[in-house]
C-alpha cells in the first residue's frame, strides 16, 4: 500500500505545492525529488499543451513507493493550477537560479517529512529538469543528493536540441528543405543577442516555439537555457548517477545527446548509462516507428492507457536499490 498527500510551502512570498508519496509503513525511507521538464509541464509531468492527464511522474511515484522509496514531485511556480496568479509575481525574474531555488526549497520540504532519511535523497530530473538537478548537485547544499537520475538530459545546447526537433518537424513538409534555413537564421540572430524575427513563411507552430524563447515573462531564463547542456555539470558530479535516454525519444537523441554525455563522463565509474529501446521522452513505452514519432512527437505522453516503459522503469528501480537501498 502507498499513500499520497499534497504539501505546500512558500518561496519568496509565493505559495508552492507538491505531492508527497510514500509507503504506508516502515522507514525511515530513501526518497526521490522529481523535477519536471520545460514550459508548463506540471508536477505530474502533464501539460496543458498536450492531451491527457496520465502523467509519468504519478506512475513513477507509485512504483517507487511500492519499492519502499518515497518521493516528492512539485509544480514549478510557472506551472500547475496556480500559474495564473504566480506569473505576475515572477514575470521577468525567472532564471536558472530561481529554478534552483525552487529545487532547494523542495528538497528541504521532502527531508522534513515524517520517516524520510535525509541522507538518502536522490534528485530525478526529466529533460530541462535534469539541468536543475545537476546545478543542485554541483553546488554546495545543506542537504546533498545521495545520487542523481537524469532522464532525457540534453547533451547539446538546448538551442541545438531545438533545431534538431524543428528540422524533423519541418522535414515532413513538402517545402521543408527550403524553410529550415529560415529557422537557422532566426536561431543565429537569437544566439547573437538579437530578436529572432522569425520569417512569416514558417509554419505558425514553428514560429510559436521560437517566440516562446522571447516572451518577456520567461526572460532572462530563456536566454540562459538556450545555451545550457548537461555535459559540463555532469563531469563535475561525484555522486552515483544514472543517465537514461530512450531510443524512442523524439526530443532528445540517444546518439546526438548520449554521445557527448558519455564523453563528458569518460573515466567516471560513478556514472551509469541506459538506453532503453522503446522509452520515449517521458519514460512511456512507444512502439511506433521513427517516422510515426516524427509526425506526432507528443503522442503517447499522457493519454489514457499509456504506461511506463518496462525497461526504463526496471533500470531506474534497480539502480535506486543499489544506491539507496
């Protein structure tokens, strides 16, 4: 049996909320703090931009609790049901540091819960969340992580990862080869500190993705994020770390991102890699062909009936048993 309850705390005068899931008996338990991916992705790893509410973080929390491991998953201040009231308070103030501050506060809340072993807390990030977990692990903290699980971390700059995603998206269009240089030109302007000024010939969805990096409410965070990748921080991490990238991931690539991460971790026995064949970006099982995934990259994330990929789940649970018991 497992138990889940909402917990709340304040950070810089803003209410934050999360879900604490734990085995019903025993303890003190090891624990995992989960950090969601980019944009409006909430504590459950669902998003208003994608259909369905069958979030991977909910499923993962239940499996962890069944294995004797507690967890806390939380809404970032710019996601979840309170985002409308929070945005005016944080507009233009979001940064990599503000995301780290959120994680620091969440770890403190988790460590203060009943029957939690604060010496056995693991940071688990997904996608952009991996960067925040790595920033925590590579800085001095009162409650250091006992280990890290990095799922779908970018091994290239976020800007480079985005360009790969957009190339795949535009490549399915009849005039895709002609349009993609327009994306590259907008990205080059942004990298140079100029407005993207996306060409109106680009599809509306592509222009929307590019424009999201210029929304005033997201700055300066978006410009910091554009140049971030996980390689430098990974090379400085001393605790046991699992890096997991699914080969059915339509956003982060097992070779293009996994390769640089493996190079960064060369000679580091504390870092383990796993590349489950059918895991997608949010650890769900995806048996579609690469062409089908390219045509609908977000399909299968949160829809009813989707399940965690068994190989990915097994790798995470086995690694956690070895590291925190």
